[in-house]
């Protein structure tokens, strides 16, 4: 299908439809230099190079970035082992992910610390997606909106606990319920250290959401799910998320967590430049239906839907290529219109704009080839082919 072997470093990508920030380019060649994109030039002006990948007319897009994912293929961030992180990266790459943020669950302090420490010391895989830092989801969440988080371990922000998170230098995103006592102080201190914050598992009022944004919260965790809903006399958490332009809305576009019309509503309300596609996937992603676990709670997966014993949804078995296909179907957007929500928008939200999530000179050579059905044909991480479909 293509002239490249898995694991090799390529120098050129030819014969594809290249989605750049400004246009869709045909008859152009992407020239790589090491782990970066060196240039995108008309095909006739590119020197011939034997280390090239022929896209055969397929889409060439930036690698996907998943900012909220617990696990996949039998592994979980909370396993706190290098083996788990490496295996997750390989699995995600098969679905077009080139960068991701391993996401923790609410748990005792020592369990969260072990997961953070593991990611901090885990080498980047040579055959999978790169982990770019930890997303700490909980434990500073509302007991009224726990979702699949274990209620017994939810607690108030504790500087003696979260100071280690800051010192690890690997925590990049924290989900917090901003209405909790001490939450705004956590946000203030974290923002000073370059950490992003997402509002989630929260019963915050509209006014409390705006205040959290004033303090630096810039994302909403799995919009609609695990938050106070919308009412015409009480806009609630959701109302604040929809109306506050400073906040990016994460969305699980799997048709299970949110009705397709609600996905369309979020995109219409915030625009594609403020919506982040996520999977919220758990270890069951990529595996058959059966019994699994999440955050020390048993999870049953039936028809790909994950639930804990009380019936609450417990993450997903979604993949990033799947949620991209879904958002296109739900909204009527074309691939060039939808692709930023999986690439440049999460990059911008995580302070990686210009380096990740775009195909342009100077950016990392994180690249995915897609066919017309939005099936991943090849994944390239930092110039290395880490996956090719059979």
C-alpha cells in the first residue's frame, strides 16, 4: 500500500491531501527533518528521496491528541507501571493518536502519587503515541456528581497532597469542582506553575463557573456528563461552560455519553475552535465485552457500553478515530472542518500550539494518514512510522 516499513524514520510524505491550518493542499510533499516538519512544498520541487511514504491520494492530517484517557487494551494509568503506559501508547497509535495525557482516577493519595511518578519516569515508546504529562481527574470532585469516581475517596483540595503533583513537573491538567472550599486556591497556585484546569464532576453555579474562569480554569471535563445541567432559571455548570468563551469544552462524541443533537449543540454554541474531542477510554477499550475495573470499582461492558454496579457510565471504549467519525456524522462537518477538534484545539488548550496538532514547518512530525472512511492507515510519531494498517 505504501512505501515505508514500521519503525523506520521517513523523510517525505507524497501524493496525499494535506490538511494544513490554512488550506487543503494537493500535489504537495511534506519534507521531514528528523522529528520535525521541515517544509511543505509543491511536489515538482521536492527532491526525490527513497525514504518516503506514498499516501496514494489519502488524507494527511496532524496526529490526534487525547487529553482525557484512562487506558486501553487491558491497561490503565492507575496500574502505575511502565508496561501499562507503553502498551497504551501502542494501542492509541493504532487509532491515530500521537500524543496523549494519561488520566488518573480518584483514589487514595499514595495511589495517585504512584501513577504520577510512573508517568514521570516512563520512557517514551519507540512504537507508539507519546505521553505528554498527566491529567489528574479527581479526587477534588463533588460528591453530588461522582459519575464512576469512588465517592469514598472524594475529598477537599489539600495542599499537602497536591504540592507533590506540582513538584513532579509532569502534571499538566487537573479536573476539579471549583465550588469546593480550597479549589480556587488550588487553581491559582497551579496556574502560576503552568498547569491547566478543567471544571468537572461539579455542581458549580453559573456564577461559580465564571469565577473559576477568572482564576484560570480553561476547560470543562466531558461536557454534559458529571455536571449540574441547564435550567432556564438556573444556568448551572453547563450554562457557564456553554457561554464562557474562555472555556474549551471536552466532549465524548460516542453517541452514548451524549445524544448526537447535544454534540451538535456544543459545536454550534462554542465553535470548532473551542471543542476538544476526547475518548475517556478505560482499559476495556479495544477488548471484548466483559468484566473490567476502573478506579477500584467493577465495570461491566455490554455492547461496548461501560457501567458500574449502580448503572452509571464508567468511561468508554471509544477511540479517537471513532469519535472523529461520529462528530462529522452528528454535525455534518467535513474532515477539514472537524479535524481541529482532535488536533490543533487540544494542542492550543494544553499550551502546545505550533508544536503539536498542525502540519506546518517547525511542528513535530506527528502525522496520520486516513482513508475516506476515516480509518487510520498509518501513524507517524516524531518522524517514525509506528503503525500501518494491514
